[in-house]
């Protein structure tokens, strides 16, 4: 029996200010790592001699694989090279401040030991032990926050909901019974096993069948053990009832600056889970540019990695992370702890973010002759190119525009940042 779903801790009864409390660390973080990992990394987008393109974590659904067949992938899931310290170092070195991992994706497979279903890493794989705990510990040691993604509705293996047509009798189930038997108990396990501050975020997904009633039930279960838990906007079908703390535009950057806290999640190639045939890796320059655009509009950027079944990150992801990290070491102050810049749209040369007296101009189109025009009426006290602090940078107001004189040609990086410092008010 669930506690009162409309109790005072439920989202529906909270004001926007209350919902925003506790979000500060998350807003300041600005940049995080998403990890999609599960037994789907074993087939990696291939089944029965056929290559499936798109999202490899959807293979069970794409190829209509019965649970009795799909479970064999778990028998081959033995990530002996899994070293959470290495993952966390890659994230920290890239300038990321938090990490969100798929505790359970739509295939129902839990990366943690669970009393609610034997379809979990401890019982269904030769690896035979928890994957989340060691990652939580590594994150703690590195000062990285960790969030759990949990597919609360879709569960193709444990009798949850299924997008479109079902293909296996295990899917013929009572959705409410599934919520009580699997989802809610597993959510409790995730909230009570790893410590009071873990997870830092609950990241829901694909709320099919999540009526307001059901969403309230799940939320009540969360609030009962973790009041105020930071959650994304995908718990229930009806936003007004369960808006969560932040919106989650997927694979895109909103054209208009949203009023609420938000986070763009983005793949590094096309698939979320590891996909052997997916070589559409985004150049690091594009990832950096996207990070800047998101930050300039006051959002967070959650960049996804799909680890291989052995527990290692694909080399192209690592290379991209290293390049992003090189950029962040020079320019990270334009990202961390900043808020949206004064311009609600892209300027001819790029984007801007702000923090206190600082404004950061993130230039991805070098202006002709190095003459940058910024539609501002305030003269800064100082202006400095972060990648070359000794380079002369001139600035003055001309015809109601701040004119900045930079070196005639771009110093090379995908995005060059000019830091402006203004007088205290
Ligand atoms: O179906 C999932 C998909 O596999 C992936 O997890 C993304 C991440 O935001 N969410 C769903 C699609 O919206």
C-alpha cells in the first residue's frame, strides 16, 4: 500500500521556488556525463546476422527478441575491464561535474543487485556483482555527483510498458502490478543502498502509461525515502502534475531560452548504447560549440558515452573527451558556475555567458580582422583572451556598441573565449 500520493512532499504541492531549492549545485555544474550501459553492449546493434542502426539499447525491441533469447546476452556480459576510477577520471578531466548512469534501461536489466527481479547484474551475469556501488565510490572520491537514470515505465522484460506492439508473453502484464512489484521496489533500492546523498538526481524516461495517479504514486515512494530528490521532467505524462526540477531537450538545443532549469542530453555518435557499426562520431569542436551554446542559454549539457561490454569507453569517445578537456582547462571558467548571457540568441560570432562581474564571449566565428562587435553599452574594466592572456585586446564603445579589437586571425581553438570584467555595481 502506497503512502498518500498527494501528501505535502509531492511535486504537485510545491511552489516553483521550493522545486528550485537544491538545484544550485546542478545549475553550477553545467556539464555532465551520461552513461548508457547494459547487456545491449554485447550484441552492440547486431542480431541474427543483421545490423540494426539507430539506438543499440533498443535492439531487443527493434529485433523483437523474446526475453528467453535476450537473456543470453547477459551470460556474455562480463565487464572484467570495468574500472570506475578510469571512467570518473575521464569525466573529471573533461571538465564534467556530474554523471548520470542507466541503472535500468527499457530492457529491464538492472546494473545493481535487486530483490525485485533476478534480471540484474548480480544474478544474470558471470560478473555477478554490483556495478553501481564502485562507481558511486569513485565519484565520491573525485567529488563528482552521480545520478541514476531509471526507466520507470518501459520495461520489456519485467512486464512493464512497451512502445508499440508487444512480442513476448512476458509483456502481457498488469502495469500497476509491475509498478508495485518491480519499479517502486527497485527505485527504493536505488535510493537506500548507496548513502543518503545518492543518487543526486533521478533521471526518468519515456513515461508511457504513467498517468497522473501512477506518477504521484512513484513520486510519493521517492519522497518517502528521499524528500526533495532532484528529478527530471519525464516521470509522468502530464507536466503540470509532475514537472520535475528540470526539462530535458534531447539531441537538440532549444531555439528559445526556456524559463525553467534545463539540460540538453546529447550523444557523441548516434546511438546511446555502444553500437559497433556506429562511426558517426561528432567532432570534439562540435561538442564544445554545443556546450557553449547550451551554457549561453542557461542550460546544462549532458554528453553521453556508451561503454563496451568489457567495461571500457570506445576510443573515439575518449579522444573526444580528451579534446573537450583540453579546451575546458583553458576556458572552463566560461562554463562552470555561469548563467545565461545577456543575448537570447546567437550573435554573428557566437555566444555569451555570465558570472557575477564577468562576461564570457565564446567566439566560434572569428570576426573579420579581429574586430568584434558586442551589443552592450557598458565598458568593461578588462578584456582578456583566455587562451592567450598576454595578447593585446582593445575595447571601447563606438556608436552604442562595444567594439573589441582582437588578434586579426583566430588563435586556433574551436571556440575562443574573451573574458570581460565589469566594475562592481
Ligand atoms: O528511448 C530512450 C533512449 O534510449 C535514450 O535513453 C534517451 C535518452 O534521453 N531517452 C529515450 C528516448 O527519449
